[in-house]
C-alpha cells in the first residue's frame, strides 16, 4: 500500500468591531504540502479575506439577526468573490440564507433547538442547495444536509 503524509499549515484571524462589522483572514495550506504518492502533487495555498456586517434588527428592512458577508478568495492566482446573507427568525431558531459566486447560487435554511440546563445545549439541522450557473445542463444542483449538536 502506498501512502503519503504531508502536514498542512493553516492560520486565521477574526476581528469584531462594536458597530457590527467583522474582518477576517484565513490562510490554508500555506506551506503548499505535497500529497502525491508517486509524483509531486502540491495543494495550492488558499487565502481568503472577508468582511461581514451583523445587526440584531436591520434598519429599514427590520430583518432580525441579519448578517451580510463578502469573501475574496485567492487560490493559484485565481480570485473568486463570494457573497451571502442570513437572517434568523423565531427568536433566532430559524435561519434563512442565500449567497453565491459567479459559478453557483446557494440557498439554505436551518433550525436550532436549545435545551438542557439553562438552554446551553443546541441541536441544529441545516439544509443547503447549490445551483450551478451556466455550463452544466440538466443539473439538480448540489444538496447538503447537516445535523449538529452543541455541548453545554
């Protein structure tokens, strides 16, 4: 059996400001690890710079727990701008999301149930749907389903 091990170096930082803005950076595979078993196969470093705005009640539209975000991703010299928004209804239990980039539109929803002592545990189910733009014909898109549990 052929195997290959290669450690990857990732780094990230997030700064949150009191006015609802956040700025972050994520660098993945910064050391460009070689994962090839018989030939060189390097993973390209990926750098992402993001900005987000959060408001508990968005002015004018009155959307509760509203977040809008944009990321600029650079991988192998190619830049991709991704944007998205989320609002949380029913006291934050129901999340509605939309976003995308030049190749795909995404829509999603999630529901979280708080329980346990002081409601510090949370069981969440999320569904997302990605629809390719152009290029791919007769696609039903990509479907994502997750179930998560937050321990107290």
